[in-house]
């Protein structure tokens, strides 16, 4: 069931192939994490081998839960799988829904559980090259400005999060 995502088909939550869910634009479950260090957030550049939005910058980690996997367990699993980060306990911030064209006829229509985690002083970031080509720490205000100045460098969901949901995600740290 690893290549299946929980998606709504005819009103019922069903396991659907990840690529099929994106081809059909089906609403499906997702998880996004922002690891913070004060007002800086850890962003990643998606590996060039990704089937959509390759080479674009995204938030720390974004993924789909496995069938029957809790959002927080999914967040912790993908932090480890994508970036080699362990020992963080993400706090749930909100749940949002968005729909975005991600190119090549693919649509992300996600119901996203959003999480924030504070980086620990000795946190190790060891990216999986199949998932992440590089990473950087960026101040939220600078990131928000850069997504507006050069939107083609960033994933649609990161632009949506910052433009439309920043306060719900970051609270007092919000750049909007």
C-alpha cells in the first residue's frame, strides 16, 4: 500500500495509486511539516527525479500518509526518510484544503495536516538524494518575499501556504 494514498472517490475514502490521484485531481490526504529555528524555516529543493515539481523549493517536508497512518506518525516518518531528521515531535497547527496544478497534467487537491517542529541544537540534516537535492534555512519574511518575486522557483503548495495560510501555520511569526 506504499504507492497508494487515502483519496476520496465518489464520497468515500479509498486507497488510490498516488500517480492516479494526481492525474485525476482527486482530493486526498497529505501532511506538511515546517521545521523552525526561531524565525527561520528549513526548506528543501525537490530531487530532479521527482515525477512532479522536480527541482522546485518546498517546505521542510510534504507527503501523503499511508493508509491508516496518523498524520503525526506520517510527519515523523517522512522527516526521517526525506531529510534524516529524528527526535523532533511536530505539533499540529491546522488542516487546510487546496487545489493546484503541478504541471504535466497533474493536480494536487489535498486536505493537508500542517505541522511545526522546533529544530534542536544538535539536529542533523542528512538528505536522501532520491527525495531532496539540497536544503537551506531561510527567514520566513525573506522566503515569503522570494516566493512572490520568483514564484517559478517554488512549489505551488508552498506559495499557497505562505500567501493564504501563513498566520494559521506560523501564528505570531507569520510574515503576512
